[in-house]
C-alpha cells in the first residue's frame, strides 16, 4: 500500500497557515473523506510497512495537533473550529501509535499483579527494575563519564518534548478526579508552579537551564530526534484524553520514579564540563522533589485506584510499560546519534 | 527514617542497588553493603532492585530491625562510598 493522493503533513501545515480555511473544509465532506483516508494510509505505511519517513510524518502531524492543545489561545484563531477533521485524524493516528506501543507486551507484565494496593506498588516497581531503561547506559556511562557540553545541550533539546509542559499535563490530568487523587496531583502541580514563587516555576527554571546550556529557539525543530517526538506525542495523548487517565497514572508515575536516578548523571555531566550552576541546581532540585512526587503518586493515586477496581491495575501497568519501552527506544536513538554505543535494546 | 540493608546481603552483595541510588548513599563494607543514614533521602528506589530482598523499608521496621539500623549507621562511618555496581564498573 502506497501513500497516495493527499499529503497529510503538507496539507496540515498549509491549513495551519490559514486558520479560516478550517470552517470551509468542515463543510466539504469529500475533502474530509480524503483526509481521513490519507491518515489511514499514512498509519498503515508507518506502522505496518515500517516506513520510517512515513512514521516521521505521522508524528509530525500528531505533534502539530497536540501543540494546538497545549498552547495559549491566539486571538486570530478564535473562530477556527478544527475539531471535526482534526478529531478524525487524531483518532486514526493515535490509534495506530497506541496499537504499536501495546503490541507484544508480555501478558504476565500486565495481568499477573496483586490486587492489594501496596503490594501492587511493590510489583510495579519490580516491573520497572527489570526493564532496560531502568538503568540505561546513556545515563550511567555516557552522560556520567563521557558527554561534552555540546552533548548535554543536544540531550536537553530532546527533553523539551516533555519537561516544559509537565505542569500542563498535571493540570489536564486533575479534571474530574476524586479529592484524594486530585490533592496529590495538585500538590505536584503546585511544586511545578514553584509553590507560588514565579522565579521557582519549573518551566521557567527549565527555560533558564536551556539558556545556560546554550540552547537557542532555532535549535529546537531541526535537532529533534524521532523517538523524542514519539515520547512527547504519547505523553500528550495520555494527558489529553480522559479515557487514558489510568494509563497516564502509570506512564507519568514511572517518569517521576526514574527521574532522580537519571538526573544524578546529568548533574555529573554539568559539573564535569564546568557548565553554569543553574543547570546543576535545577537537576539537583528534581532529584529530591521527583522522589517525593513518585512516592506520593504511588501511595495516594496508584494504591486507591488499584483497590477501587483491579482492572485499573492492568491499565496502570500498560502505561508504565509504554513509558519504559518508549524511553528505552528514545535513549537508544540518542546514544546512536551521539556515538556513545550506550544502547540496550537494539 | 532511612532505608537499611539487612543481613541477606551477606550471601549476595550483587551491588545492583547502587546504580539506582540518586544520592550515592551506599557504602561498601567488607562483607555487605550498608546505607548511610545521613545521605539516604528515603526515595526507596533501591528496594525493588535487590535480588535477595535485603533492603528494608522503614515502614516495615520490626523489633529486630534495631540491630540492622545500628549496623548500617556504624559501618557507613568507616566504609567507602560505592558509586557503581560491580557489573557497571
């Protein structure tokens, strides 16, 4: 099956330049059918035929869709209703992405868990421990001992796909939750907000960290690795859709859980290269704060959810495994790009 | 309260726990690892790594844990920091 007819990515980029066009296109069902078919062809080419160029296009399309959901409202776009067509495309592309992420996961890893909440958390942590991204040589060997300042800069550019929007992810996730879970995520969110101190807002601190490492805005799009974009897209998918909340709990819980052990090595890279102190302070802060977040998340969100309904345990495990596996692919690609040979899964 | 390493480590000392510690709290005593109570931040990430379940969560301390806590505290004062597992070195 070839990608024929409408080039979805080019069409999407053109539509984004002319937001008023969305309302006309919404009324044209021939175009909507054509766009939908193009999305299906692109998904098939990317995930069934393993065409890497198609995979990159698919994720660029998803990234555009999610960027619109995470950005502040622009006054020139208040009359542009993207939903009819974008929801169609998003559903097709997300469906293909998630099917790929979930295929082949060992049944024992998503079903053989204890139903007692605390025992489940122990089981989940063991699941993380045996994964290749738990202790990845990109951190333990490359960043810790070899990476140059330029390597650290390149790594930080990739991290922009998740780090700076984590506060918004937490905001999206809180909607409609019972008080106990909402309180835990709200505490986490308030930490992201610097506990009310503007200078301590994490997204602001991360922006300063990027600046300290010499990252310019122009560096962003050109240097972005495919698996970094994929990780960002999976994160956005889970944060934006209420039906994926349980997976999001596993996915982002593991993200918080793995951060301290990884940031230890990022700090070593900053120190070894005599890079500005700001980046060291930012990562040191997260060694401590993400430890608290992970434990709070496990005890006050995961435990009650699993005890509420054991079926949720499967969803949380799915989210955790998707995080583990997508993270391993991302770190392997990053290692390949930086020539470190620090890969585990290839 | 910090995590501590129990006597099960004596038969194993695999050291894989060391690679996940974000603050380098493990100390390499002669026959087992111990955790420095002044360095440990109680994150608990080491606990599931241990192949012989030697690491004790402070929430699960029992009367017998007192000796283990003392042992970790005393040995950590004289034992060197271990930064990497044996397999990672």
